[in-house]
C-alpha cells in the first residue's frame, strides 16, 4: 500500500532519547523516501542543560554504535569497571560488601557506561540533523484516529500546523498526552519516594567503580563519571527528599557525606540539586489504531537498576525492526498487524523488568530485620556463584531474551 503525497510515514511526538533514536534508526534503514518527522516543543533544548547522567548498558551501546552515534559520546563516556553492593543502616560505621561484579560482559566490552544526558541528546540531535530528518519545534496538540481502518491519522500541532501520517509514535514521556487521548490507561502506583540527583567531585579516582548502598530509606547509588566526578542517585521518602534538598549548603553536605563516606577523599557538590518523584506504571496497551507508545510513554520504572531508558531503547529497537520489515515489503507501517507484532515483543518483557525493579525496591527500602537477613543471605549466595552472577549481568546488560537486531549490534 503506498501513501498519498500529502502524507508522511511516521510522526514521532517527542524528541527525547526514545523519539530521536527511533527517527535515526528509521532514516538509516529506509532512507529519505520513508518520510519521518519529529515534533517536540523543547527539541534540542529540553536536555541540553540536563546535568543527569544515565547508565547505558552494553546492548544500548551496541545500538548507538550501529547508528553511528556512539563515536560522538565515547570520549565522555565512563565505563563501569566494577560494582559493589552493600546493605546497611545509615549510622553503621562499616558497610559490609555483599555482592561484587566485575564489569565486563564480553572480554573488552564493559557491562555499562555512564554518559551525561546532555552529551547523548546533543549527539542524537546532531545525527538527526545530519540525516536531514525534519525536527519541528511544536507539540502534537490533537489528532483523529477515531475512524476504524482509516488510512492515516490527521495531526494538529500546537503552532496551528497540520500533517497526515500513516503512523503516530508517542515518545512524549511519562505524562504522555497522546497515550491519554488515545484512551490507553496505565497500571501503576507512586512509591512515595523521590530521587535526589546531584553530581559530586572527589579527591581520589573512582577507578570506574559503581556503588549501590541499600539504606533503609532506599538505594544510594554512586555512579562514576569521567574525571574525579560521580553522579549520585539518592532515594528517600518524598517528604525527606524535599527537606534535604531545601537544606543550606553545609547541612546538605553533611547529609550527603554521611551516606557517601570519605573513601574517595573530600567531596564537593557540583551543579544543581534535583528531586524526581518516583513511580511505576506500565500502559495497558502499547498500541492503538495507527499509534504506538515507546519509552516512558509506555512505562515508568524505579531507577534502582538504572534500566528506564535502556527499556525505552529496547522498545525503539523492536519498533524500528517491525516497521522496517513492513516497509521493505511495501506494507503499511501503521497497520494493525505490524503494531501487534511490536506489542507482543515488548509488553511482556516490560512487565517482567518493571516488576523485578519494583520487587527489588520493596525488598530493600525497608527497616525489617528479618528481610534484611533474608536479602543479605541471598546477596551472599549470588556472590559465591559466578555462573548466576553472569546470568544477572547479561540480563541487566540487555542481552537476554529475544533481543532486537540493533541491540545485538546488527544494522536493520
Ligand atoms: C533519577 C533518575 C535516574 C535515572 N537513571 C537512569 C539510568 O541510569 N539509566 C536508564 O536507562 N534510565 C534512567 N532513568 C530513566 C530515564 O531517564 C528515562 O527513562 C528516559 O529519559 C525517558 O526517555 P523518553 O525519550 O522516553 O522520554 P522523555 O525524556 O521524557 O522525553 C519526552 C519528550 O516528549 C516531549 N513532549 C511531551 N509532550 C509532547 C507532545 N504533546 N508533543 C510532542 N512532544 C512532546 C517532551 O518535551 C520531551 O522532550 C532515570 C530516571 C530518573 C528519574
């Protein structure tokens, strides 16, 4: 089925990591004859000043390498060379280490890299522009997909423009208005927890070590950045997080140091303190008539395992693969069977990973002595079983299950 001249093939609403990566993947595979537009009111601005960093796991790095994006961020990416996990109370003088992981998934291939969000978004925008992808600085305000079996969706932009597209991809984040307009509900809950995110500088080298300290209020993660710097993701109850970020500098520093400790020497905070309320949801459906959801629009998970964006990139790789397969056969990229294939591929896997992170958070974010004993025995056992550790590592690196081609490092 061919499209009309006044129609495009894919409109991607949202120019965050998920939306831009999908646009690049489609253009790389199908060339300019497959018309893709990305619309986002904050395009190229939204994350340019984002001081956060993300753990990009091995599978996601393979995807970025295949799409020619990794080379733009590689120099600023810090490989995670090993990880330690501890479980203690805030006042404990010594934190016994229960679990350690050496950081390579294959010889010479680190399990993950820490990449600052602003570098990754700049690389994605640069690549999209170089490929000639149209980036429109406006929001999708409305659309009509109410006619069953209609050949396209008519989109209205917030700037008054309109476009007709054979498929609409909602990459518009956790509060997706497209998901809502399409009538797709979500299953989920709030944790009553928030993550304080801040970067710190320290006197000594971190040696590429990531640390996850399970404290009663929630995990306190120290994630290595290039240079003598680390990114902190620090979970507290929401009320406590608000109290802590509002503290004067000296008092905030004391709270931070109590959790960070002094093993890397004196620490200094760099940049702004930010608070992110934490919740969990998975959309009841990842698709509707000519619509598919990707990234945080489809699911939101606890950052405990640093998997949110990596899951979104898995959606992107799977959706790109099904669309490319259909387009190469001359099929309609928004047809129900194409979108069904995407949903079958991703929804169950998302549920599994989402519930795993939820269980992990519930198991560790509490003060029960019995649970503490149970989880510490569990961690200790995993630590003594190298084969099991390897399974966990490969799972966390995104290399288990039906892995889409881009995440295996294969071009579409
Ligand atoms: C504290 C914290 C730490 C994290 N750490 C990690 C980590 O280490 N590793 C990891 O994998 N993940 C991590 N995550 C998760 C990760 O940040 C998100 O999963 C990821 O940013 C989501 O990307 P996205 O492109 O789906 O959505 P977003 O980044 O939210 O982008 C959505 C875009 O859509 C645009 N938009 C909104 N409405 C419209 C509209 N109507 N029309 C057009 N555009 C619209 C917005 O302007 C925005 O640019 C973390 C999250 C938190 C809170």
